[in-house]
């Protein structure tokens, strides 16, 4: 089968890590794969060198990061209008059997239409933690109408499509995102010299974009309370984003310059996953957060906010595999971290994490993906 995969960019993110595993699965199933990436972030294309051999890829537009706002808006408008035309031309020329819209690039183009199956791979809840109004519901119904199949990556997200958008159950399938467990274990052994000193400390870890969605400032407030209660571990942030300056200000305000470290974006964060005492996560909405599974691959327990979708699919609705904290409840977060200071409880969650991570293996996803593609061919 000849398949076109569409994605937005290759800079840091959970979607991008999962994309690499999806491409590996499609290739290993014997399909011919082309990948089109909307934006070329150049030196920030952290995942470009991980694209599997045999997958052809190209960038459509260079990302504009200049300070001229008018130029930036013009460039966005130009690329937005040109994008669907370029994709249609590519589909017509290459005669693909299936298109996988991996990051919903085509969602906003309601009138986009081609004579081959389109698959939407949905990474976030329809609600994004907000009320799903009747107006939004009708908009989503129009936007998703063009897709032959929709892949929801959590049970809650699948339920949203079936109940909120009243879609046919045959159209919406639930497939967990694949994680290449063996690959990340191998990468964890490759430690850059400049990071060796940090890995010798005991620390809690957060890996994500420092964005509004992830609410990283909550972790600093939580850590400050933990510090007052006597915890000795450091707190590391791996990633970058618009919250960088706010985090620096809060660190200075709390006088925690020797305890909290903003390590920035890095290509290989896996040594930090492996050596962390805990992975801590305070996002207000998610899809299926890859970083939680990656931590658990190394037996690193997770404490995370119970946002509408994602963490509960991984950690269990009753905290069977990690600690789920009511959304935005910083005090409960502190208590749950302190509970894991108990050696017996900590070891219990280390073992649970290791076993749970296997449920999200790349092999499990490969089987489900092949079943979906076969069904599309015979429909």
C-alpha cells in the first residue's frame, strides 16, 4: 500500500516522538511511506535524524521566526491557502492509496476532498477542558466529515466522537499511541558529557514544552511547598517555550536557584527519564502524554494532574499504576509526592510502572494499525 502521512513539524513534542514509531510500524508492515512536514524548523528539527530509513520526506515551507508581525501574518495566510492545493497535487501525482492526517493539518479545510481514504489521527480531546457548545459540535461534524476513519488515542476521546458528535462506531477506532520501548532504553545509555553532573543528583523531572497547556509554573509552586516539608531532590525541566521567563521569575522569587534547573530543549532526554526519582506532570489538558509512558518504561513512578483525557488512560482511573491528582489541586499533589517518600510504596509504583508501559509497545500498535488499513481496503 502507498501511504502519505501529513504532519506539522519535527521539533520537540510527544506527537513527534510517537510519529517516528508510527512510521516504523508502517514501514515494517511493508507499506511505501511518504511524509510531508508543513514547517521546516531547520536546527530545531530534533526528530529529522530519527525518520526511519525507507521513508521519503519533504518540508513544504520554511518556518518564519522573524520579528516582523505583518510579514509573519502574511506568511501564515499564504501557507494556509496554498497548503491544500499542494497536498491535492501530491496525491494526484503519486497515486496514494491512503492519506494519514497525523496532526489534523486538513481539519480546517472543510471542503477538502479526494477520492481515496483519509484517516485523522486525533491527539487531543475535543473539549480541550472547555465546554463543547452546540456551535462547536456542528463545526466539528463538518470538519470531520471528510475523514473515512478517525483514530482516537484514548477511550475518553473515542467516547467524545461517538456521543458528542454522534458518529458511527465503525468510523471511530481507539488505538493507543506506540512507544518504541527498546529504542528509548538504548538511547538512555547515551549520556552527553555536559549533562553528567545533573544525573548524579536525586531529582524530579518534567519534560515538555513550557506552554500554557502544560502549566509548568504549578510545579514550581508545588516544589516550593515540598521544599518547606524537607524534600532533598532537585527539580529539572527539559524543554522550552513561552513560559521560560515566568519560570525564571518564580525560581528567583522563591530563592530556588540551587534547586530548580531549566535545562532547555534536548534531542535525547532519555537518560533523564531513566535516572529520575519521579516524573511530575501538571498539564491542564492532554491527548495521551507520551512522556508519562516513557518515564514508566524505566520504572520511574509518575504523579500527574487528572486532566480530562490522557493520564487516567495510562495511570488507571484509581491510580493503579501511578498517582492521579485532581486537576489543579497543588496541595494534594504535594501529599501524593510525599507519600512516595515511603520506600515500600515507592517500590510498589516502580514495579507497576514497568509492567504498565508494556501495554503501549510498538508491537501492539502495529497489529491494530494493520487491521485498520486492511478494513479500509476492503470497505
